[in-house]
C-alpha cells in the first residue's frame, strides 16, 4: 500500500515550474517527506509557524528554491546557509540541486539536531554546524570558504551583510532573501556592503504563486573582508554599519 502524500504534487510542481524548476518523482517524494517530518517535529520543537501542507509547499519550498531561477550557482558550489532555522532556503535548494556542497549554520542546537535528522531521513549530505554566525565568520575553517552564502531572515540587510559576507570567497555571492519592498533597506546597507567587500549586483522582485511579494538581493564579493568584521552580535545590533 502506497504511503499517502500530504503535499499536492500538482501544486508544488506548478509552483516550481513558475521558477523554471522541473521536478521528478524522487524530488517530489523528498519534499513530501520533508513536510511530514517538519510538521511532526514542530509539535515538540517550535521551528515554524507555517504548518499547513499547501502553505509549506509554497511559502517554504517554492520560496526557497526560487533563488535558483534568479542566480546562477555553478556545479558543485560550496553553499552556506546562515541562520538556517528549519533548513530554508538551503535544504529545498539541495533537494533540487544535489550537486551542491551544503553547510547549515545555526546558533540553536535544537535546530541542528532537527537538521541532522532531516538530512539523514532524506539521504542528504550536508554539514550542520552549531555556532553563532559572528563566531564562525572569524573562524579560518569557514571564513571566505564559500561560493554562495544564503540568508532568509528578518534581520536588516546591513546586519545580515556583516554576518554573511565574511563567509563568501572573492568572486562568490551572498543571496539575501527579503520581502516585497527592499529598496530602502538596500540603500541603507550600501555602505556596509562596500565596507565588507561586496557590491550589490541586482535586486530581483517577484511574487510567489499565492501572490505574496518577495525579493532577492544579489551581492557579489569583490574583495576580502577586513579582519575587523564581523564584530560581536551586540555591537552589530547596536551600531550597524551606516
């Protein structure tokens, strides 16, 4: 007897197709297993406020994978997801692009435990690291070692840039997933981005199939980040680079 699916293949497949992503049975089954595990785990550990399967399909899975439509990520690229939470956007990206080498970074151990279990369940190879971003960003093991850094977070872009750009090697990119109106935030973060060795290459605005607005800020790493950065989190929050 076939195990019942909780996500509509038509809904998820159609949503991903809008971002030029085609899925097969294996990819769909991975997403369905991810959703089941997330909902089940979320009952004991709070990971997400979004728990309806259709909403998970659009607001988590399609939203996360959408970055592949707007940024070219080379074959076998090293990707770090900073403050990855329940694995967004990196795990959906890895499901669609298994060639990528993935590092999942989060400051809460309960999320790292979830991610290790999730990756084991899905047969995904990834390194899950329990550390604060500003500490890992000063560690030679992680500093400027990645082709791509992603962040899907509510933090202001100037602060996010200080957390994320130190991980990106020169020539790589930082992909910041933001809401529908990023322009003021991007403008305010300009100094921080430049000081940290980056340059805003593009700001792509788009909508999910449920019509909610999104944007992707693509920041190219053009020079090394000064060893002064990142600072301690309290200092970043109190005195963001302006």
